[in-house]
C-alpha cells in the first residue's frame, strides 16, 4: 500500500498546491515542499523492505512490494503496482530531483505559481506511477499523465520560442505514445491467442511467444516509443528545443527524470517481453547506441546555446543506456542503472547552473559570456565540478556507470564498446569548451553590462548544488551501496533474457 500512498500523496499535493495560491503565492511552494517530504518519508520503509516472493506474482522473486486489485476484469486489466530494487532507486531519484527542481523554481517561477506546482507534482506522480505500474494499461495511463503537465510547464513558463518547443515535444511524445498503445494491445491479443486469457499484466505477458516477424514488429513498437523518450538518434530532435525553452525546473525534471522513463522502458520491457526479437535486433540497436553517443557529442561541441550543448550531451550519455540494455549481462545492466542515476544527478546540476546563469545574465549564448570566474568563483567551481562529472572523471558516479556499461558490453560486443568509448574522449572536448567559453578568458561586453546583477550563489542554490555533488561523490566512491541493493532485481530481470 505504501507505493499507492506515495502516488496519491503527489496527486493530492498537486491539487492542494494549486489551491494554495489563493491564500498566498508562497503557500504553493511550501505545500509542494511538504508533499515531497511526506513522499520521502513514505518511500523510506519501502526502500528498507526485504525482497520476497508474492503469491500474486508466482514464479517471480525479488519484489519489495506488490499491490494487485481487480479493475476491468472483462479486458484483463488490473490495478497492479509492484516495485523491486530497480524501481525504488528510480523513485528515490525522482523524489530527490523533485527537491532540486523545487529549489531551482523557488525564485524563478513568479507567475501562475499554483498552477505551476500543480503540474510539477502531477508530473512527478506520473513518473512514480511509471516506475511502479506493471499492468501495461495502467503503465500507459501514467505515461500520459506524465507528459501533459510537462507540456504545460514548457508552453506557459518557457522562454521565447516556448510554443514551438512545446508543440514539438507534444507531437513526438504523443505519436510515440500511440505506437506504444497499439503495440501493447497487439501483444495482449497475441497472448490471448496462445493462452486463451486476456491480461495486461507484465507477469502474465512474460510467457508470450514472440518469435518471427510479428514479434519483431511488436518489439519495434515498444523500442521506438522508448527511444523517443530516451532519446536516441534519429528520434532525438525534440529534446534540444524542449530543454532550451523550458524553465530551469522544467529542464531539471526533463533531463533528470523524464528521460529515465524511456531508459526504464528499455530495461523492463524490451528484452524480458521480446527476448528472441530483441536478440535479432541487437546489431541495429548497437548501431543506434554508438551513433547516439558519438553524433550527439559532436553536436554538443557545435552549440553556442548553453542549454542546447547540455541537451546534446544528455543524448550522448543516454546512448550508453541503449548499449548496456542490448548487451544484457550482469556488468552492463548494473552499469545501465548506475548511468541512469548518475546522469540524472549531473544533468540536473548542469541545467540548474545554466538556469542560474541565464537568470543573472539574461542570455544563454556562450559567445556573450566569458570571464565570470573572477566575479563568481564559487559558481565557477561548482560548474567545473559538474562539467568534469559529465565527462566521466574517475571517482564520480558518471564514470562508474559508463565504465561498467563498457566493460559489460565489451564482453558481448567488443567493437561497439570500443566505438562507444570514443564518446568518453569527446566528452572532455565539449565539457571544457563549455567552461572556457563561460567562465574563463576575457570578460565579454554582455557580462560587463550585467556584472552588477551577477552575484554569487545564495544559500538555497549552494544547498541545491551541494546535494547533487554529494550524490555524485557518494556514487563514485561507494557504488556498492547501489549495486548490492539492486543486485537481486537485476539478476531476476537478467534471467528473463539471453545473457550469461
């Protein structure tokens, strides 16, 4: 029941935050903070639970909590929530980055504050539901709940070209959602033909035989839908525009949380439900992964807009997730999960930094920056930390995730691993370019004109960045805290695929 209450609290908190603006604009912020605190408290006993077997999911072990109610029995739809070590870590990341996004929005969001925090909390609720729902119909409902509030966040509180970016985001995500829904229904129909029972339960669909061309087409429907959200080349085009135009808390949620829903979909659904089709598609998936890593890294270096540079770096780093999923061995899967978490922390820090700079200088153009280190050394030092975290410095979480993915994929697909490793060589190029253009060199005319308004981070911003820095250092030096926690769940998931 805890996972259900967790989702309910976020939904109800969103409604209360929206209504609180009628009392005072600041009340919406405090209601949102209280909602996140209650969510964290509810998550704690769930995270401390011991993996066990549940009668409702016979044959599957390693689950921390399972809740299953009859919902629409005529169509085999149940209200099925189940969490394991993978789900809990991603839900924890969602709540943690919810705090970070709230801190970044504290002063930036000044108009229609209540409606913003309503959309903010409903987005988080949709994401938590995605990580917990194992009935495919329920999963799809949460998938849609997550997308619509994010559209409003971009289109209402975004920047100059927000309407174009929001519409592009909506078209890409809704088209992929339709493809996902059709693939889900077709899979349920195929399972009905083989078993004689209609069920949308992930556990029941695991036994469906999905060989042949039809199975490959079904798998591709799921794969493309999740690849759009990841995103990966060539369906990545919506992300740079959405990131560039979204407000800072929107960028934090988008990069740190929403992209992980696509990665989670690849991990949870693709290989377990379509092992034969996924194995046959592996060479093409590896090409997509390697191209995403290298092409996006090259495109990042070509950007003048700070947010677009960071957005392309996100596409490059998430390419390692596709590589890890289709390598499907213990090391690669552990690296995939760690990469998802580490990227969530580092990208949130980079976008929060970009938002802070834009708020002070009123520009995102790197050509109009420069020489800020002498005026804001604390901000510059924090920016340098997140830049070197993104490039994969040993001792930080990003390095551990990417290293394990490459190590695991090298055992299965050495050529793909070697090519993808070039991404770790290209990453320092755009990371150091970002630092050099923004904080080093001579002061630009734009900077000189706004230097009076450029001041060091406030205590709220230092706290926000400090929490992210602590998380990345903790992951870098003590990755076993996460690998041991998720080991049972990943081993159980790996047994459903083809890996050794």
